[in-house]
C-alpha cells in the first residue's frame, strides 16, 4: 500500500468509529444542569451497547409539558446528524409496529406495549418520567441488549417546591381557610383548632434520599428543620442532612419524625411500605407527604391514621388508586391536601427534560456515556 494512502485511511477509520454524527459537545445549559443536579453518566460509552448502530429515533412530543413540538424537533435534529428523527405526533401511547420498525432508540414513555411491539433493533429507551414501574415485559434478549435512561433529578426542584408548599399549607391550616373562603365565611375559629407549630427545630424524615429527596431536604433545612433520611445504597448524604440511614432503619427514624416525605420509587420492596405498622411507629401528630408513588402506601391504613389522629395531616400528590374515586373518604378529610400527580409539572422541569433528552441523544449518536442510566432490575 502506498504510504500516502495510510494517513487517509486512518483518518477515515477514526471518523467512522465516532458513529454517524459529527454533533458538537454538550451546550452550556446541559453542562450547567449536569453540574447543578449532579447528573451521573454511565461507566461505559453508548457505543458499547450491543450492535450499537444509531439510525432511527422515535420521539414522543413534550407538548404536554409546555414544549412546542417544532422547538423540540429542531433541537433534536441539530444533534442527530444523519440519524433519522421521527416525531410521534399521533397521540397513541403505544406506536404501531410499522412506526417502530427499524427504530433503535425511543425518547418518550416506556410501557409494556411499546416493548412488545418494538422489533429486535431497539437498543435504548429514554423515559420522560422518573418512575420505571411501567417499563415491564422485557424479553430475555431485551434485558441483555437494551439500555434505559430516565428523568431522575430533572423534576426534583419542582417536586421539592410542591412538597414544601403542601407542608406549609397544612401547618397553617390553609385548606380549612380555603373551604371557608369558598363559602364566603369569616371563620376565625379555625385558628383555635390544634396547631402543628412552627417548623424550626422539628425533624423531617426523607424516605428515599435520591434526587427528589435531596432537594426536599435542602429546602427543609433552609426552613430550620433537622433533616434525617434513608437511602438504599449508602449512608452518604449532603451536609444539610443530619443523619442518613439505610432502608432497614425506616421505622427507627420514623419515631423521631414530625414530618415524613415519601420520595421512594415503586419497587417490589417499597410496595405497601407505608402501612399500619409504619404509621404506628411515627410520632403521634406527624404530617405525611407523598410525592413518590401511590402504590407504596396502603391507602386504607393512611385513612385510619388520619381519622384517629395519629397523623396531623397528609399532603398527597400520588394516591392508590389513581385517579382517586370521587367517593373516596380522602376527598372529604379536612386535614388532607390532594393534587392529581402534578408535582413535577410547571416551573422549569419541562425545559430541563428537553435539555437532557437532547443531550442524551447527542451522546447516543456520538457513542458517549449516557446520563441517568437506570438499573432496570432495581427499577431506579
């Protein structure tokens, strides 16, 4: 081979090895989010995914989160190079087999129907939600070949603000005043009902010190509360958390807690975790906030704890079942706030979702490590 040809071949080989796109590195906004939220990248590059060959990406819209389809599509195509970006705009939760044919990546909502209809080319699913409980029905081949990422930590600031808003509303009896206002009644007598007291010096227990739990802990600490927490992986935590216990210390820490926040994912171990035994272990008169998943709470036991005064009140963004039936007793309880699984909406969470979805597509096409990779067996 002529010597002058060798450098050209080497250069061509290097270009081909980088994948089908010449997308630039992460933009400033993505870099800022990665640093601020502590987003973690995978230990291995996406080019190590079995049979990695980025060709066709199916994308669910983010219009429900307030992001225009045109804006999102343009941002994705800017980093996709010659990879085909298909915007799934028909509204069906589960695309047809024809739509999924040859698709190797999906940005959207993971669910059993999607996984069943996808063909053997599917290698990566980015889930717009944090919860992965609907990402079920994987075949043995899919378990070995596929990589999953999600929105962990991206909605955390918004959910944390929602949690603190529910907490403050309960401690200041705002639900009762709101009902009086709706009836045009000046009810000063509400102020004479039992008081929860002020937050400084009280203990807040975060069950699940992940991205959401950490942001809630940060805000509770700023309000003067002592914060303790549990996590499944280690005893490490930020300096504003006074103590981090493992998951088997939940009941011990519950006895110290004036407020408990459920920020856990739904897994086989967390299903039904907040039950009669748990509520009995709590300080009497505590507040229970739930922004994780409704299935982690035994609803009947929660109702009993609220009815007998074991709990001062509850703020629920998630319930079991969802939607909560209109005749359910929780709707009629004066010491309960219910929001319809919307804690992650509003604020800047939609923009963060778009930024990281675009960044992860850039990384996938370039063969770089993905952000927010999920251990699908653990569920988070």
